[in-house]
């Protein structure tokens, strides 16, 4: 017997705002919404598909009254697929992300950022072959 990882839930004040931000970041679409929750994904899961194979989980943004108070213990990592890492960081800043310091120190190959509600995430090395930064490896 096994389970499938089907969703990652993100507590927030404004599910619509965060869902819109992450749809722009990831190229996802809204697949379900209610008054206090918005689910986004790259596909619309069916019971049959989920039972057949492990596929990409969806993100569900849930309205909660409390705010974020400490560094995330779980975060998303994203890799640009059609621009450099710094180009993607610039795009994400324009969407409302911010750069953050969580003690990562200088000279890292990733950039720590926060979404509009302060949830940390990392922008990793680019996966665009013609745009990979000099000296980067894929591993």
C-alpha cells in the first residue's frame, strides 16, 4: 500500500493574490477555487491519473488568520527554463517577489526570495542550455 503526494498546501492571508503570483511564476492555471482556497497546477488531476502514477502535485493556497512569523521549514525551489537565473530573479521581482537573507551567506549558486506574503523560495541554476551561466554545472 502506498499514498500519492497530490498537493502542497500554503497558508496565507490572500489565496487569490498568491495563486496569481505562483501561476505567473510556474505557468500554472487555477484548477479549483472556493471562498477560502485556490488550487493551481500544471494539470487537472483525476482519481484515475493519481492512482496510475506519481505526477506533479498541485499547490493549494488556504486562507488563515495568522501571519507568517518564522523562516519556512519547507520551501519551493524553482529553476528557470528559458532565461538565466538572474534574468528570472528580475522577472520575479517585477511580479512582487523580494530577495531575502535567511543566513545563506555570499557566493551561493541559488538566490533566496520570498513571495508577496513572505514565504521563502529558491531560484536555482537555469536549465536553459544556451543561457546557463558560466561555470555552472547541472548537478
